């Protein structure tokens, strides 16, 4: 019973959603809309579960004090400050996202610079990794190297200013070899998703129950 | 006694430059063009021209839905193109409906929207609205195809959609003339698969340079109208609307950084070839001995 009921719910839900995709009329259309709204509500609750899990894990680290437990303190303080400022913004301005809300101050002068800094570091690692990885060790590596250089030159103004060949070659690489590989990957992934979905709907794949 | 590192030849050194040296040189090369303004010509490419024309095809009173699907990590690439699109739309008296699927990024879009609206004298609830964020993006996208107020009952401030002029008659994608998504992840796939393919929604996208290749299949298949890719795409868009901004100012830095990386790759490969030849020669001499 503990397995049969979830399997039946999964099959019926999946079946009705598939049918409603092809027959969006009543009663399937209305049923699909209701299920989608439920899904959005459940997604909201998963965020609460995530916060609960995060807080529990880091409170445990603070109480046990393993190496690096100070980072957990920073996380908890950051979380509490963000929530408090969000609530103040909601009470005073009707929304934490109001331009004058204290949450937006935190967002603009703390969250944005932190995120931007993390991502900006990537430029340095990419420069170092490109220098080490793009070596003409064999034919395939040489093809990759030449393609990378053409795309890099074609993507900046000096490439088009020095010769019309670079932008044209860059466009060709993006439109044909790159696209062919990308389509192959996407078609493979889509077939895999269809296959996995069918396995779940038919009850063959049951790992999500454990 | 000299250390073994001191006996390295020039090409051996070029084959293994310390990454801290690369970081330092890159920092200098990126910083100089940002400090000293260097003008560059940025001719627009076909995908950006198509995206610009898609917005240009809208008429006064039409609805442009703008989706903020990025966060601060991609802001330097995507905010300039967002600002350009908002400016272009507001100048044409197109109504802008903003929403987002990345909760932490939506305030970035909101700030850009408020700034553009203030600059061009637009009124909230009449000329533009921010619907905010709802979790479960695939469900949200599909449900909006039937009734937008089923998922967005209110805007980000809690005002009911029925109480605002701009959203009073906004019910589904049939009431949206163009969707312009700003993407740094896989949300673009869901927009195309679930909204373009199912509801036939006209859409175009601005993406980070890293994500642009993922959008090319949709562009070539005609599922999306135009593509603005990365900082260069944003700079091209600024060229098209005739208002140079952050992207145009950032292009020289990107240009110099690309040239530096190409230079390092060339040095690394020369070092690799010369040291390999040297190693082979030494091995042959050792074999003869």
C-alpha cells in the first residue's frame, strides 16, 4: 500500500498532464491549471524546507565547533539580518523590494558586490586555464585551439577591424560545428528525459520513493 | 648551488608561467581600458539586429514582457542590454510587464525598470508593472498561458492585477506582443519549450556570452527572434539605439583581455613545442650514447 498509492498518484498525474498537453480543453485544461498552481505552491514550501535544513545544519556546526565553524556564524547572521531587513521593508514600504527599503540597501551594497566578485574571479581562472589547456598536443586539441582563438578574435572589435574573416569565421563556427554538437547533446538529453519520464510514469523507476 | 628552477631555459619558463603572474597581468590589462576611456567601433551583428527589430516592430500600447532570469553574477553583461531594451520600449510607448524566475536577481531588474521609467516619465501601473517572482518556473510559465492572474494574483507590492490599468486586460500570452528574456542559465530552454512551442509566443533573448551558444539552435530554427549575446551583444544593442552605455565602455577591456589570453596561449604553445623538441633531441642523444 505504501508503494502502490504513490505509484498510482504519479501515474494518474502524469497521464492527465500528458493528455492535457494535447487536449487543452475541458476538463483537462482546468485540471492542468489547478495542478500547476499546486506545483507552484509546493515549490514555495520546498524553499521553506531548504531554509530549515540550512539553518539546522549550520546551527549544528556552531554548537559542535569543527574547523571553519565561523563561516556558519556568518551565514546565520547574514540570514537573520536579511530576513529582518526584509520584514522592516515590508512593514514600512509595503515591499522589501521598494527602492528605499533597507533590504534594497543590503542587496545593493552587499549581495550584488559579493556575487559579482565571486563571478569576476572566474575571468582570472579562465585566463590561467586557457593558457594551460589550449596546447596543440594532437589534431583534436589543435582544432579546439584554433577554434577558440578565432572565436575570441571574432567576438571583439579588433577582430572585425583587422579582417572581415574573423567575424565571419566566428559566425560559421557558432552556426555549424558548434550547433551540430549542441543539437546532438540536446536531442540525446531530450530522449533521455522522455525515457526516464516514461519509466517513472509506468512505475519502472521507483528510486524517488526511497 | 643553483636551484633546479634557475636552470630552466626561456621556453621552459614560457611553458609554465606562474598563474599569479597571469592574474596580475590580466588585472592590469583589464583595469587600464576601464580607467582610460578608449573608443572602439562596434558594428552590430545579425542576431542583435534581429532582436532590436523585434522590439522595434512593437507599436504604442503593445505589451512587452520582460523576464529577469539572472542574478548579480551576470549583471555586467545583462544589465546594459536590459537598460537599452527598456529605453527603446519606453520611447516607443510600449507597456512593460516585468517578472522573473531568479528571485535574487529580480531586484536588479526592478531598479533598472524604475530608473528607465523615471528618466522617460512613465507611470507605474499604467506604463509598466513589476509582477515579481513566483516559485516553480515551468509551472508558472505554463499556467500563465491560460490565466496570468492565477499565478500572479498581485504585483510585487501586493496590488491586485485587476486594479491596475496595465494589467486589467492582461490574461495570457495572447495579450503579450513580445517576450524579452534576460538569461544566465537554463530558464531560456523552458521559455522556448513550454511557451514558444506550446503557445506560439514571440520571443527574443539577451544572454551571457557563456549561454549564447545554447540559444543558437533556437535562433537558427526561427523559434526566437534575435539574440543579444554577452557584453559584445549589449554593446551592439547600444550602438543600434544610439546610446552608448556600460557595455560600450567595457568592450575595450574585454578586447584587451581576449588579446592577452591569445598571447598567453601562443607563448604556452611555443614553449611546449621548443621544449618538446629539446626533450626529443636529448632522448635521441642519450639513445645513441
